[in-house]
């Protein structure tokens, strides 16, 4: 662990979440955060000492908020909460997702407004730093009162129960702690509630989704530019003067990317004087469509940056007033709406990409050999690659239905409006995966289309992307198992190989 991240609860960047999630590094608390945590804990301890009636500290939870808990049962109350709320089902989150969730929870607790002891935060950081990854079922959260169920599964491992990944193996929570040289946490007043309350699951997934979506926007520009070159289209529609007359930021960014990607194109020069004056919308309107997605993601980024450094627990300790207040910061509606928006916006990248794929493969529209094979009939070429793309686009239409429009009352109508934000975040992640595959299909088709223009070369940026693909996926003359090519290009996208190759040549894309 060469790098380390110091968390304070106040200024964490979205990129830091992904960095810790994917590349385990040491995470430590800032001194200021440690002091805030200690101050918040003093308020809770005073409440317990004075035997005050405060929700979640000396009372039950949810509908049981009216039931007073005796002082000698307060610690047991917190452990019971963790055990009873761990009701998740289905497949578990991937290790990098679970790491992101734990980091967000530690960052929230670092604010000192949850009233936990510092050792609670240190236990979370211990799991991260020793790569003890709780098994957290993906299904079970309705997105209000926090992500109760999935967070409880993390809490189980903190107290030596549940299950965890450790060095690639699934072991009991207690065994994982022992192997890592850690001890189970004994919960005190308020701490079980603080561990389970909050929007950390939907927000962590949302951050990972957003950063992936931002990269997919750049890949969409690259794929679109490559398709335009293969189809001998014009770049006139990307002229800066056109964008100035409709100055949406995202539109301008995509247009700039497309111009730079095609700079120095020999293919473009070869047909500069042709009679064709404009292309189909899927080519001509890339700045407007891709740019609208970029604009949506800019808005979503602002929401997630706020949520990342917020406290979404309940009740909250107001340290400077010595009070504990019950509120609704745990409600996931801001993130829920953002995740639905993200899913819809990113799905559009696949929608327009599928239309470009269709043009590349249709001999009547492309001017290229049908299905991009010179030996059609005996060979089908890339015919069914379009089917795959169409299938994924259709699936996205179902996934893009917003989760946030639904609400089911829970907890005996105490929690009578919920956000379904975690469902929205999970769906948005699946949409991103599908879009990556559709763009991989387009890059496969477009790179094959460029073969028919040789020895003419495309623009510098497009050529860099083409060379990156050809280093791993060769062109074809006869049919082969194209699913392997799609998977390989999808890996190039996910690993940022194509983007890095392009940006090395033409600079950072917007």
C-alpha cells in the first residue's frame, strides 16, 4: 500500500472513492476528524449517563421508537439491530463496490455527527486496510432509513459475524478478523444505528457508475468519429460556430472532441468535394446527443459530490449545541432521482450507437460491402453483431424505467415513503455495462469499415483508437467467433486502453 488517503468527512473527491475501491490503499482519519468524533461521542455518553429519552439511543427503532430501553440493555440493543437488519438476499456486491461503500460510511462517521466512538470508524478502516471485504447481498434496500439491510451485513463482519472475502476466500466474519489481526467490535449506544443508517450503498454505486459513464461518453465520441470516417461522412456539423449558437456545455465538448479526433483525416480529404452536404442524425447530431448525456452527468456529479461529504445518519448529534435531533437525511431521494437520470442519459449513448452500427452494416446506406464482408453469402460477416447491440439497447429501455417513481410503505407505515435509490443505482450500473458492449460492437464494425479505405488513414485520434483495437483484435476476411472480439474490445474500453491511446495523440478529451 504505497499511497494513503486521509479522510475528514468534508472534502473527499469522487475519484478518490474509485481509487480506493479498485486499488487498495491505506486510509486513515485526519486529526480534525478524530477530534470531531470524540466531541460527538461525549454528547451521546452524556445522554446515556443522564438516562434521557432519545430515539435510537435509549429507545427502540422505527415503530418501536416508543419503547424505552433500560440502561443495562443499551449495548445489546445495538447488536440486535445489526443482526436483525441483515436480511439481504441474492448475489453479493463485487469487492470493489463493497470497498467503496465502507469508505463512504467511514467518511460520514468522520463528521462526528453520528456520536460513535473513534474505534467504530477505525474498525471500518481496518477492514479496508486489511482487505477484509464483507459479503453484502445486493437486494434488500428500499432506499430510506438508509441502506439498512446491506449496511447491516457490513456491520456483521465488524462485530465478528457474517461472512467476508479474505485473500480471495470466503470465510466467516470472525475468522477474517482473526486472520487480519483484528478483534470484533463490541457496540455501544447509538453505534449499531449509525452503522446501518445512511445512503452509502446507493451513493457508492452511484459514484462508480458516474465515473464509468463519464468515460463511456468519451468512448462514444471516439466510436462515433470512427464510424463517421468509415462511412465517409462530413465533419461540418461539428464546426465551432454552430455550437456557439446553441452553447450547451456538453454539446460543445463533444463537438470539440469530434473535431480533434478527425484532425488530419486523409479519408475526409478524399471526398471533401463530393456532393453530399449532410449526414443522418446519428452522425450529424452526435454533439447534441452525446453532449446532452454529458450535461446530465455534470448535474449528477454535483449531487454525488454533495452526498459524498454529507451526514445521512439519524438521529444526528449537533455537537456545538449538545443536542441530538431526529430528521430525515437518510432518505435517498436526491440520489434516487440522480441514478434514474444517469441510467436514462447513458442509455442514449447506446441508442444512437446502434443506429450507426446499422448504417455501417447496411450496404444500401454505407457504400461498404454488406455486413462488412467481401465474401457475403458463404460468410455472414458482422450481421449478428447488430442483433447483439439491438438486444442490449432494448434491454436498456426496460432498465431505464425509473425506480424513484415507486414507493412501498415499510416498518408498519412508519417509513411510509421510500426512494428505491439503491435499485436505481444497481440498474444504472447494468445500463453502463450494456452501453460498454454496444460501443464495443460499434468499434468492431467501424474499425472493420476503415479497412476498406486503405491506404487512406483516418484522423489522428481515430487512427490511434484503430491501432489500439488492432493490437488485440485483427481484421477479418472470413467468419470467426465474433463474440470474442466484442469481449476483447469491451475489455479495452473498461481498461481505458483505447482512451489512453487516443489522449496520448490528441490530448485529453472533454
